[in-house]
């Protein structure tokens, strides 16, 4: 099965596993971008640790869930945003201000919209979680 969007597939899998109260979710394939998003989600307290299990088929990503995610998903199309416009997208994708995070790809790497605002960086919206 050919997949075009590994991030969308992975976040959908995480979302479904959270809804059915699973403790772990196995993801394959995965990308560096997805790993960075999971790092941030872990720092923000939405997921537990994850580990990469080496195997002949490119590896398997096992994510520990801590039942903190209400919803997560990708943002399509990937909007370009200046740091002054984040509020508009917060209203669109998050339940309320300071509840959840948008993941933004900036020139300084992937970060939350809060960090991008702090550093006065614009970027491209990738995903959200709350």
C-alpha cells in the first residue's frame, strides 16, 4: 500500500488508538519530521516516550500513549503563516487559546506555534494536537 502522507497516517493512528484507550500504538513508516512532532508532543505532555525498534522493514515506531490527547491531525493544505497570524489558526484548529499546540515548520526547525511566536518566526503549519 503506497502512502503519500506518513504524518497524516501516523497522527490518525495515534488519534484512533487514543479514542479506543490503547496504551501503545505501532507506526510504520515514519519520518524525521514525525519524530520531531512526537518529541514536541512528549515535551508538551500529550504522549509518553516512544522507541524505534530496528527490523528489516525500515524499523517500527512504538509510541506510549498517556490518554491526554483529545484530537490530533495534520493541517492540509499546509498554510504559510507569519508569526502575527497564528491567532487566526489557533481559533480554527484548537479548542481555545492556550489549549493545545500547532506544529510549525520554521527556518529554525519544527516547533510549537507558541515558540515560533516567542522567536518572532513565521513558517508552515503542519499539524495540531489538543
